[in-house]
C-alpha cells in the first residue's frame, strides 16, 4: 500500500490514521509517543473486558467497554475498527442485535492485533 499522507501508517493488514494526534499536539513528538503508549496500554484491557462481558452476556458492560474504546479510536483511527466498535456499542446498548456481537468482537480483536504491531514498530515501543 502506498499513500502520501504522513499521518497514515499502514501495511497490508491495517491502516491507522494518527493525524488527530499531530493536530491536537502541534506536532509534539513526545506528546504523541505518550498518547500512543497510553493507547497501547489501555486498549488490550478494554478489549479483554469487551470479550469477557460478551462471554457473560453482560450487555451493559459490553456497551461500556465499546464506548470507552470508541473514545480512544476517535483519536487513533484504526480502519474499520472504529465502525465495528460503534456497532458493538449500539447493539449492546439497545440489545437489539446482540447476535452480531461475537463476530464484531472477533474482528475488533484481530484488527487490533495488527494495529498494535504496527504502532509499536512506528513509535519504537517494546512489547
């Protein structure tokens, strides 16, 4: 994949738009690295809670976890993942389409695993 936007990090598996980080920080690399570190620390825990809540059919906590993830993904935009998180949030909130949740959560987990590797490479973070 080739793009000319320096704020989009991508490979064959994932595309991540970090332009919001650069915009809100005034291109402060230290701030950006701190935000990415925070994202990499909190998102796995959020996804774990999302998965556990789904397994327990605890729709309120699926909603809360998805809502929290949505906030982070609005700043570090991982292609498709934000859309899936929003769908999960809405499905859990009104419990109308909970049958969609297992597939959504599976896709969220897979996409995050690709994004995590790429963010760690780009921002030189060790495991």
